[in-house]
C-alpha cells in the first residue's frame, strides 16, 4: 500500500501545528505587552491553541481512515518553517518592546490572511464528516480573528487621532 499521500498529509498537519503554536505564543506575548487589551489577545491565543489540538486530533483521524483523505494544495515544509520563524521573530521583538501596537495588530492580521492560515482547508481533500466539522470550526474562528483584529486596528487608529 502506498502511504505517500498519507505521510504528506500527516507531515503537513504536524507543520501546521507549529504555526498554530507560534501564533498562540505571539498572541500571549501581545497580551503581556498590551495588558489593557489582554482579553482580545488571550481569546486569540486560546483559539490558536484549540486549532493546534484540532489539527492533532485530525492527524489521528487521518491515521485511522487514510483512504478518506488525499493531499490537496501543496505547501512546502520549508515555507511553513520560514513562516513559523517569522512569527517567532516578531514575538521576540514584541517581548523586547521593539514593536508598537498598530504594527503588531497589522502583523497579526497579515498572518491571519496568509495562504497558510487562510487556505488551510485546501491542503487536504476529504468529505470525512469529522474533517469537515473541524474545518468549519477553524474557518469560523479565522473569520472572527480577522474581524476582531480589524476592529481593534480601527479603535487604535481612532484613539491616536
């Protein structure tokens, strides 16, 4: 039996878990730096941690039912690693107080709108009900993340005037 497709899916899911963990760490750093906006940042961090758990749970579903899944949009592991490195560097800059609130919000929105975050549901092709349920939950969160970040950016701009 050829497991190439399943192996690729499992590797990609593992790589995406690193993205979610990096984003959670980013949002936690923002919460630490901008305590007055802590509820926003903490909520985003919790949701990213939940996304990581969803992806790990999905990997178990793929392992249990490999015939239900096939690779879709190919994302190179090196691209994901670079993406994670970029998030990690920005997190470190926030903790070193090198980043102001507005650029931090813009960076978060840019990440949430990226191909890796915004098109994750194209990386695997499946009609598996559990997969579809997981993707729906993550898609709804992504829409809300974007909306909350845009609203906070607008409030921040308005308060600077």
